[in-house]
């Protein structure tokens, strides 16, 4: 686990919101709900104009742990093209 993740954030979601997070998670083959939420937060912050360090991959944040290339369309474990 990343040592920088020392804070816990608890969020209450409606059944529809939770289903949306789970749908995103499974569509993008993410390992956990927490990883999906972190990725969605990154997308939201970027959309809001917060500098999310352009060019940084999810694997750099510890979301996927697939090495320096992260998930790519040529990833044999991925099974689908993005």
C-alpha cells in the first residue's frame, strides 16, 4: 500500500451512484472500488481545471500497479481495446 495514503475518506452513496462506480470499475478492469473512485476523482479534478500533472498515468498513482506502461490496448491481460 502507498504510504502517502494516510487519510481515510468515507462517502455515503445511493444505490444508483454505487452501481455507476461499480460499472466504471468493471468496464475499466480496476481492482477495487477505491481504485475506481480515485480514478474518477482524477478525471473530475482534471475536468474542473485542477492541474492533474498532464501525462501522468493511473499506474503512477498506484491504481493499477501494472508497471511503467500501465494498461494499454496491447495488454494481453486486458482483453479489450480502450
